[in-house]
């Protein structure tokens, strides 16, 4: 594969990752503000916030894993994905405790 094509693909993936960070970040902040203004009425936002954070960490970890060149970078990517899995479990527990009372 020519070097220019690979560089464009990596740059495109990086731009997509940045756009995803911005969109999910804005959505999480908006839902957090709404849910903290009236927590009893907007409790259903908490599992969604955790799930969005989990998706963000899992995708970022996968992107880092793909681009890692050393064992330290790979370990950081694995740690980020483990944190994403932990957030996904927390989202599931939160959803069960809130939605199925």
C-alpha cells in the first residue's frame, strides 16, 4: 500500500475519532446538566451517560491499540479498553437498578 494512502486513512480515522469525542462529549455534558438539575425525573440519563463514556473509551482504546508501536502504548490501550468495559458494566448495573425497580 502506498504511503500516501495509508497516511490519508489514518488521518481520516483520527478526524472521525475527534468528531466522535466532540459529539459524545457535548451529549454527556448536556445530559449530566439536565440530570443534576432534576435527578428524580431524569434518572434514566445516568445509564446512558455511562454507556456513552464506555463506547468512547472502547473506541479510543481500539484506535490506540491499532496505532501502538511499543509495549507501553499497547498497555495504555488495553487499560483504556478495560476502563471502557468497566463503564459498560456500570451502565448495565445502573440501568437494572433504575429502570427495573
